[in-house]
């Protein structure tokens, strides 16, 4: 692998995706002419993000499906994008995970080349361009629809962005969801959300939303108490991206199940 | 038709080397050394914006002396090389040795084939999981690679500074001890250097992923006065 060296007028600057285009051939996914049978590849599903007093909580279930098969029980759909932001994905798992990898690298590459960090809005725009680049694949059925959330250090506040397959970027004020269980998850969040929630209240709400989505949508996985597989939940605040450990989630699910038992 | 004068290749190489060496000696020096929890890079640099020391990858850092625009171009090429390699293979597969070889080839090529050699001396360092795995590669303007043990000095009056570092260097010292020794060696006996004239960064062996950390001038002042 040769060291990339460009003449001044031809330099790709801090853009890693552009550097990649200059140095490697395009991926086969963009050259397909017929749709692929959706039972042949994995889909990731429900993710939720909620703004609260200190920042944002992001969460995603762990199931990937190919048609009516469960293709993976432990897939991760919530990732740190950099220190103060995170990305949650739904849609075709292969292109989505690849997009996250490229997005993480894009942010780090910019930071190293430029010596400064992109603004939160700048990061959201970068993701938007990547989704737009995936549009030909999305039209073949391999859509990727992420949520981007982060803590805006300039404003001192959490912010949420949702996207569509064309790369459309829409900022949400309070909460957003994506994936096949999004309708059920959103309804739970919508009915219970209130301004300035605490971390504990928000984490409980996000788990309840995923629980109800898993109850109604076969492509969304609930907590797997036997295999000890729980959703990925992370908070993004002034302290950065912090993922919650499984012990805390197990305890919260236990009390959620107790509450549901008592009320039914 | 006029014929160019014949100049012996030895003379051409010597002239280019002299030119590059003069440019590098004009600047200030930079010290790189290992300490108990990583690698310390310390440069005399009054500018807070034009860095001589930078991050390349998770465990790899870059330092350059000489002409800023030239070593910065090399720095960016290194970041690109490392990020592309980590993306194609895995983050673990990015190493300082292969990066140093790439730099050596590029500098050697420019030294022999271009009109003007690059007026730079660069340092590529990688912090290991254990102290024995720490690596310091010093690459010169003509592409010569030197694999240094423990410490190295680049730029300015490098020989004098190297002698002073050699006299005070203790393997496995704590960060503040190593830093004070490096600053003393940069300053010499007749001056003292304050936090405002220094640029300092470390590769912290115990960091989770990205080991590179700049030491702010406030923290630096504290470390120097302890």
C-alpha cells in the first residue's frame, strides 16, 4: 500500500470518503441492476433516541432478521461516532455497519488532518451525504436509515437528527425512532415523554419503548433473559458517549417485568 | 547549443545534503523519549496553532522539525496512509515500522530526484503495550532511517541537546521527571524555557484506544514547577 501524496491543486483535504474514492475501486453494491431477495441478507430494526436534561439517550434492540429467520441475536446497532456523538442504524445490516465504520473514520480523519473537531451539525451533514451515496443500493432494497445524536458542546445541549433514504436530514426536538418497530416504540415514548427528564426516567422509558416494540413487531428482539442479551443503551452528555453495562439493564428489565406483572 | 557543466554526483549529493542540513539546523530542537507509562514528545515551539507534534493513529505519533509546510505535508500523508490501511485491514495492522519505511522511501526519492530536498527531520513513534515494545524511528531528509532506543533529538543544535539528554536520561522515569529533564536539555545551561515556549504531547500506554494526548499549557506549567 503506497503512501498517498497529492499535488496542491488535487488534494482531497480532510475528506476520508473522497480519499477512498481516489485510491480504491467502487464497491459492487453500487453497480447492481436487479433487487436482491431480502431473505438473503440481514436487516437490523428498532432504535430509539430521547433527549433529556443532561443530553441524549440512544438505544437499539439486538435482533437481525433475514425474511422470517432470526439471523443474529447479538447484533449491535448503536455505536459511538466520536467522543460526543453516536449513531444508531436500521435497515440492511451489511451496508449499515459499513456506513458506520466509514462515518466514524471520517470524523476521526477530519480531526487528525485538520487538528480540530467538526461541529455537531457538520457531522450530521457528513452522515447525510453518505446516506445519499447509498441511494442506488437503497432502491435495490438495501436502505440504511440511521439516527444521529450528540451533545453540542457549543450549545451545551443534546441534539437529535433523523434521516430518510435520500439523505434528507431532519432535526428532532425531543425524541425519534427508526426501524420496523419504530411506530410502537414512538407511541410509547410520545405518551410518556416530558421535558427535563432525569437519566433514570429516560433509560426506563427507552427500555419500555423497546419492550413494547418487541411485543408487537416480530423483527424486534426483546431482552433475552436466558442468554443474557440486552439492548445496547448509551447516554451522550458533557462527559461523552457512555454505554450502560448489562448488570444495570438486567436490573431495570427485572423491575419493568415486575411492574407489568403487577398491573396486568 | 550550450552544454551544462559536468558536476560530479558526489558533489550534487553533498550540496543537497548541506542545503537540507542548514535548513533543519536553523530551527529549534525537539526531544522524544520514553517514560514509564509511554512516550514523551517535547518541542521548543512558541506557536500554539502550528504544531510540530501530532497524532497519526491509535498508538502512533508524528513529530517534525525544519520547514513547517513540508513536514505538515508528510504528516497528512501519514494520517492518510494509516487510516486507509486500518480501514482495509484492521486497526491492529497499522504499525510505525511500515510507516517509517514509507516515509524513508518518499524522502529518499525526493532527495535524489527533485531539484530541492525536503528540509525536514521527522520522528515516528509507536507506544507498545509493554515498555520493551516502544519504537522510535528517526527519519532524515535523505531517507535514512534510524531506529532509536530510549530517546532521540531532532533539529536545531541537535548534537549539543543530545549530549545533555544522554547525561540526564533515566529509563523508566515518571512523566514529570522525564519532562523536566527534556526541557532542561532543550534550554541548556544559559536559558530557562517556560510553558509558553513549549509544545508537549504524550502517547499514553494505558489509554483505551487513542493514546495521543496533548498536554495543555496550564497542565504543563504545573508539571514543570512540581
